C-alpha cells in the first residue's frame, strides 16, 4: 500500500477527497508489479507542444515542478475545452484537468501528484534538448530576484551573463527589445509573486519592465534597459519620467513596501569596458 500511495496517489476532488490514479492501480494489481503505467496520448502531445513553444514562460514552471516544487497557479476550469492556451495558467490548468498535475485549492498551487508522473515529466525533460538548461535557469531566476531585492548588483550581472550565454544561439543583442527578452528569462521566477508588464505606461513615458507585487508588503521593481549606454543613464531616465507613479494610488500612497529602481545595460563592444564585463547593473531604492 505504501508503494501504491507513492506511485499513484496525490489527486483530490473539489470536496477534498483523496484519489489514486485508478488506471495505474488496476494494472499494478493485475500485474503484481508497481511500475509506470501512464499512457501518453491525445492531450499530452498537444500540451507538450505548448510547453515547447514556452507559452507565457511555462517551461520554467515545468522544470520547477520536476524538481518537486509546488507552483502558484490560478486554476481555469475552461482551459481544457478551449484548446487554445495563451497564458501559463491556462496551460497548467489544462494539465490539471487531464490529470498531469494536481491542484491544491487551499494553497492555490499545482504540483506533480506522484512518482509515476514525476518520472514521466523527468523523462520528457531529459529527451528534449531545449529543456536541459532550464533546470539551471529556474534556480538562477529565484537567485536574481533575491539579489535584486538585496541590492546585490554584482550577482545580477553574473546571472545576466549566464542567461545571455545560454540563449546566445537564438538571441543576439542588437537593441533593447532583445535585451528585454533576456531579462524576462532571467526573472521568470518573479512571476510567482509579481504581475510583470513590458512597456508599462507610467508617469511621463513607458517603463521597460515593471514588477507589480501581488502582495503590497513586497517591494515593487522598475527595470530600465540600455544597450551601449550606461546603467546610470537608465536609472536617471526612470527618475526623470516618474515611472514610480505606477506604484501609487491617486492619493499618492504606495501600493508596495519599497520602490526599487534597476538599471541594466549591455555594451556590445566589450573593449569599452574597463572590467571587460558585458552587463552592468545599478540598483537604487527610490522610496
């Protein structure tokens, strides 16, 4: 019974009743062998295509799930019938409906329910070369958020270098849009706690990337990007354009604990840099 629980338990109904995977339990008892009896057909292949396309950063969530983490998600019951998923929550919701994940209503998180599915996910990741680097990226995305909140600009620079080098085959820095794509990858883990908005209208212009915390006791962040210009210029621009107004209500009261300004630049000609680094970061507390 312990083996059956480890391999096939982990599901639950809306009323909280615990469920085993009946298909696999029947096969395990019939064959007198606890093993992987999961059948990968139909919706699995379709969902996998959306994972490969990395819809709304869902690849990072898959890696975290394989590592045994529970991932925050807003369950959308209609996602399975729509079959045209545009957000990470929709993809994860479809996976819950089809039994690939289980949903904890109390914590509002999804997770892989048992060993049978963990092995299936791990096998999928190991066979897909494009996913190999994501395990490291998932760890780094949590580390870069922590470093930013602690004003550790050196660590932010190092992680930006890692992500840039990892993605070098598909992205080349020629403008700030491509730099923004790398920054979005680096901060994927922040999506668990923030609503992330590109080109956010704020103050007198548009902030490159804005992180609005869902919990007002957290810090809000503004990331301004520059290519072949300095991080200091990026910080000055967000100050001059009053991007911090996005974090305040009409009375001027802040919607977060602190407002953190992050300037990140990339110099395409490394000979211009005394320390030979490609990325520079400057972090300031605005208020």
